[in-house]
């Protein structure tokens, strides 16, 4: 049965059915359009400088993509970031600046370079997200419904497009300002010396180091050590020679070859203690020992926590000790005479305490 009304009921029912059928299609079109707008990539460019032990620039881009998949790096353009990582004392220092604005540079510090790269990736992601939000045009406010029998409202003024991003020239890398600080380390070394016995004598030492860190040439360090050396004797009367001594060494200069990881240090020092000749019969003869050292030390620090050292030079004994063999029936015989100049060389390792 069909019921008609004054407003034309059957026609209005057909319009309602058409709207209900077309509503899912309209929703699908709006969703596809929204996804297409949201998928628009965010372009950025950056300069990257870091020590060889740090992750490469590709790893930084990969960590940015994990947080913002639509971020896309381009060769040049704005926004442009300047990223620089350098070895700290200890750890690593990172700096991030945008579009040559050195005053707004942000600094990050961590014990491992991987942690600094992760913090830089997060900071770049946050900045790109803010750049995308500021570039989106503001929504057009909807006009309130006009009152009954009221004149239509005037048209809204056109919305001006957002100002284009400022393109900046490629800036130079920003220097990272790092404060210098003192460090302390303990070390052990093993080497050879030619001054306490006729043949080369092995010598081992333990010590403590206090120095001023950094890559500047004037980076003094001071070392105190306790050493023991033992050499064989060529005369049958003596079974061997020993030296127990304490040493003090200063290295006023430091020539860094690659960052501060590899360096060359010229050093001078003094050694004082006892020089002992051990008799084959069971007794011993001892005398005072004093010598001056001049050597060069090559130092390699693959990590802020430990280092290796290779050193060599000359030792100038101030006490030219002589060991004689005396018998009542024979003329005294010289068993060993300390040379005026002797060579020394060795290798060592140390651990940074602070």
C-alpha cells in the first residue's frame, strides 16, 4: 500500500536510499585522499662528519627512517642539518645545527658513539615532524548557519599559502667546543735495557700516570713507576745483576696523528735505586744507581678506557758502577762496567681510571 503526503513522500524515500547506498563510496574516497596526503615525503639534507669508529651516515639515515618512514634525504636543499661527532674526553660529543644557525646548535654527549648517533637521529626526527606540522595550511573555519530569512554572509577572504621554506647555503662544519680535563691511568710495561749487565736485560715496571687530555700539542703528562731488571753475568764469579729502582718521567708535548687516538710523546725521566751483583758463592754486592732517560713514546687509544704504548730511547747512567773480583793471591779483575750510554725499548698497556 502506498501512502502519499504533501511533501511528496515516495520521491524523498528514493533520495534517502540513494544517499545511503553512496555513503560508503564517499567515505572510501575520503580515506584514500587522506592517506595520499599523509604519505607525502618529508625532504631534508645534511652534512655528516664523525671519527672512523662511529657508525656511517647511512646508519643515521636508517635510524631516522625507523622513527619517520616518510622522511627522505636529498642531496641538497632546505631544511639542511649539519651533524658533527668528535671524540670527547672521555666519550663522544655530537652537535646538530639547522640551516647555518650556529647559535641554535644542540650538543649531545655519551660514552659510546652509537648512543650519540641515536640521540641525533631522534632530534632530527622531532625537528622534521615540527617542520611538517608548520608547513600544513591551517584549516578553513566553517561559517555558522545563517539565521532564518537572513542575508547570506560575505565570502571569506582567500587563505594565503604558507611561505616557502628558506633555502640556505651549505654551511661549514661547526667546531665542537670541548673543555680539557685531567685524566689518571695505571699501566704496566715490559722492555729491554743494556746498562745493568753485559747482555740485554729484561725489565718490567708498574706505574701511575696523570695527564691533561685533548689533541693540543701542549698536553703534559707525568708518570711515576717502580721497575725491576735482571741480567746475566759473563764472569763466573757473578751469577747475575739486578736493579730495583723508582722512576719519574714527564712528557710535556703530545703530537696527535689521528684525532687523539694515536699520538707521539717525547719524554725525559730519571731512575734511582739499587744496582746489585749476585755472587755465585751466594753473597751479593750492591751500590747506588742513578740514570737519566730520553725517549719517544707512541701511544694508541682504541677506546677511552684503555691504551697501548710503544717506546724507545737512550739511558745515560750517572753512576758508572764497576764490579770487581778480588782475591788475595791474584790481581783484582773487573767483572762488569756500566756503559756511559745504553739503549732501552719496550711495550706497555694502561687502563684509564678517570
